[in-house]
C-alpha cells in the first residue's frame, strides 16, 4: 500500500471517517418497513445503506439458501445456497422503495454473476428479494429501465421472492464502525469503489473509502474471498 493511503486510513481510524450511523428515531426500528438486498460483502452494503437519509438501520445476514441457521463459516464455503445480504429498515415517510432500489443499483456491479468485486462464489451474488407484489413490480421495472437506457450491457442481479433472512453473527454487524481501519483497507483492496466509479461515474453518491488516484487491487483468480495476505480476514 502506498504511504499516503496508509496514512489516510490511519487518520480515518483515529478520527472516524466512516459514514454516520443509521438513524434511530424515538419510536424504534419497529415503525419502519424492511427491504432485503444482496450485493457482495455485507459489511460494505450495510455501510452504503446506512448513509442514506431515511434508513433507520441495516443488518448483515444470509438469505436465499436451504440450510436453517447458517453460520458464516458454512455460507463462506458456498455450500448452503445463501448469499450475503442486508435487511434494511427504513422510514417510508422519508424514503420510498423505488429510491432504495436506485441506491442499491448504484452501489453494486449488476453485470457479473456469482461474484461482486474481488469476492467470487454464489454466496456473493447480487439480488433483490421482494416481499410483496408492489416490490416485485418496482424491482423489475427498475431493472428494465436500466437495460433500456443502454447504460449496462446486461443485468444478472437476481430478482426473487424473499425467503427467510438469518441475521449474521454479532461481530459482522456495523463492522465498518467497529473496525474502521480493517474495513477501509478491505474495501480499498477489493476494488469496490473503483469499480462502482467505473460503472456509474458521478451518478452515485457513495462515501469514498479509498483514494481514487491509486489503482484497485488485483482481483483473485480463484473462488472465495481474496488472498488473506493482502486483505484482512473476515
């Protein structure tokens, strides 16, 4: 890592450069609606949603599989059918489901199957998991509009009915705030922001976690998470 980048990450760890925590109004998360998305590393997608005004909270977890009560270790092997996902609780008076969809698309790479950025395997596939007919129609319409725009050559993000969402282990929740240095380095080394910028340009409002003057890390050529010698283990 370049010295300038390392220094900036250290400063972020000391001063707190992560997005602000999700809002928790007096009424609590029970007053909000929920939505379920998958977009690779749930640490990153949770952070991306929790910076969006109107989001009450985001939880990391697993969905879309066939094993009850999956563990991170099993999901990480790609043998349970689950994908890493987030369950977003939001205030429908301030934020619509259509706006959530727009935010989601612009923080992932919808053009690749069974991977996101440096993470490879079906457990990192992207998806929108609708909970009623209205969400289904909005999700499909948003996908179709993106395809019709010609901006993307293809979209392979799955749109499926929601199945049971299993909350991930506690150490995964709000990881970006609990471990800001490790998280910032992982996000940079995985090339997430660099790829999102390449696809969407300025048409996305994510908080930058890396210095755009540096090249993204080389992606791994084997299934699973990137080489632990270059990226902190999850």
